[in-house]
C-alpha cells in the first residue's frame, strides 16, 4: 500500500482536480464529487491545471479532452513528464 493510500485509509482527504474550460461542467462535476467528502479543486484550462499541480499532489485528475488553448491530451502529457 502506498503512503497516499495509507493516508486516505487513515481518514485524510484526497485531493481531486477537475479540469474543464466550461464553467457549467465544473459545477456539475464538483456537485457530483462533493458527496465523496474529498478536497475538490477546479481549473479552467490546462495551464491552470499545471499550476495547481505545482501547489499540491492529487490522487485523481479529471481532464476534459476538448479545451481551447491546451487540450486534455497535451495537458496529460505534461503531467506525465
């Protein structure tokens, strides 16, 4: 079991990042995930998502693949590196 899994199992909240350039989608996804009682963070672009990733670690990142400046595939590529 990883340290993150142990921390989550011990009661610490996991960080979840939602990335979408449409505000309505962010609201909808956040409202769905709020029931998980975890830390939900949103970003409106790939660039903003990368900035958020520099601030803290995330257990899950949900990416929209169709975004204007940097799509989800490109963002995912930067995250992996």
